C-alpha cells in the first residue's frame, strides 16, 4: 500500500466504504491508536461514523454531563421566568445615586 487512507489526526476523517473495505485493518489500527474517528460515505453521502472503543465507552458519561448541564440551564431559566413574573416594577423610578445610597455604596 503506497499511501495510508487514514492519516493520524485528532478529528474525523472521511473515507469511502470501498476504502474502508480495502484498508479495514489500517482503519481499525488507526482507530485503536487514537488517531481520530472515521466517517464512512457511500456515493458522496456520509452514512456512518466509526469510533474507537474508548470513545464509545465514554459516551454514557458525556451524555450524563450534557443532561446535567441541560438541567442546570432549565433550572436557571425557570428562576429567571419566575423572577420576571414576580417583578412588580417597584423602584423603577429610582436614580442610580438613590440606588447606591440605599445599598450603602
């Protein structure tokens, strides 16, 4: 094989399904060596992504982290909406100086 269809890289490399078939061992070796993921395309259209076993095993933890971030965002948004609904407009007529004086700054 003159050239490697899968060069070392940290991001996904797109190759055809025919290349993947021809160079299957090279693709598997590169994935297991952490050289990035592979997107397989057929007729110029991406069909599947192939990832290392380590990346696959990390997926549940990554999903849980994203779930926790989404819950925190939702909680913050609920708090902001509740604040907005409860805001009665009192003190809108105070000047910056009056606000500072009331806060003691």
